[in-house]
């Protein structure tokens, strides 16, 4: 039996000679340099965003994608890296980004009108080089439209950033790059936390009724008085082809969850990782007649 396996192995090695080096040699995941997003839970889960690779973050609306994007931009621009944001639907808000800590002087904002223009812009910026961080935000493009992007487009982006110091981040509602990406993280929304207040009927002041979290705004208060304090979201690592040199050992033990505001690190950083983590995206919205302002 052993002699048959040895003969078969020798035959395979001979047939692949000159085309595949060491076909039976063990190849571990490539160790690469990664940069931190500024969100401890995401950094502990994935080890940060890899340089010279394509990272895909996907999830439905209100799943924390924008929080991760702004935090990563704030982290990179704080290090005086030149960053680029390719905005497929012109939905980026510079004021919110600046409030989250993004240095706008270090950011090139490319405002696009659709998917095709966004892909062409991304191709030009990647081929041009000189950027430490490039984000292609297709979050507001319909998923059925992004599905029609050929797989060789993502593969071309991946090959273009290899052996460079560029972090290429792709934001979508669902995963499309898949195995062309070195890291795929899926986001999803969990429970929302509401702070309940009520207006006084006689006076013009406000009286606190409750500060306990609720899944939905209570029906007995006026919509003007419902404040959304934060939304808990969960991140899951679907795929990784890299081993971060910043986090050489993975651990499937959960880490403490801290309330987070985009661009600010509010908790101590841990080097433990698991395949799924949660964090609280701290936002503060006043709801009026069911709409957020």
C-alpha cells in the first residue's frame, strides 16, 4: 500500500515538474502586514485590514459598514496616509466623516454616478499607486446589479495591489469578490438601544421617563421624544487567506464588547480572535414621525 502511494506521488511530481513547485509541500497562509480599523472587536476578529490585498466587507443597510469605513479612514489619515474613497452613489457625508476623526485633507473623494464609473475609477487609482488606503463603496448599489460584475474584475484588482502597501477595501451589501478577496467579513444588525424621553404637555421642557434599552420605540410617547442611542451589530469572518503578523495566533474565545463611536477607540485592544464578534455602533438620532433626521 505504501509503495503504491509512493509510486503515485512520484508520478504526480514528475508530471507537474516545471509547472508546480512542491505540489505536496505544506503551504501556510501568507503572513502580511495589517492595519487596524480602530474598532477593537473588528481588529481582534480579523487582525486588521491586510496591505497588498483585497478586503471585502458586506452586509445589509444599518449593519455597521459605514462605521467601519469611517473608523478605518480616521485611523489611516491620522497616520498621514493618503487615502481614496470611490463613492458609487455620492452618498458620503464629509461632515460626519470629519466628526468621526477623518482628516479630509488626506482623503481623495471620487464622486461617481454608478457602478461602471466606480469600477473604472478604482482601476485608475489602483494602477496609479501612491495610496495607502483605497475604499470602493458599492453599498448603495443594488445587489442584483453588483452580481453582474465579472469575477475577473475582482481578480484584476487583487493582482494590481499585490506586493504593494495599499489596503484595498470593498464595501457591498453581499459578498461578490469571494475567493478573490484575502479577507471577507460579513456584518449584520442586532438589537437597537432606545433612550426614551417625553415632552411635558403644559410646559416646553422635557421629562425623562426611562433610559432602559428597547427593541422598538414605545407607543405611549411622542415620536419626537424617541432617541436611538446605538445599534449592536455582529461581524463574522467568512473567509481569510492571510495570517496577520500583528496577530500571529488566533483564539476562538470571545472578547469583551465595548461601546464604539466611529473613529474613536473606547476600549482596550485584545489580541484574541474568534470567527464572530459584536460591537455597538454609537449613534444618536432624533426620530420624527418614523423618520430619522
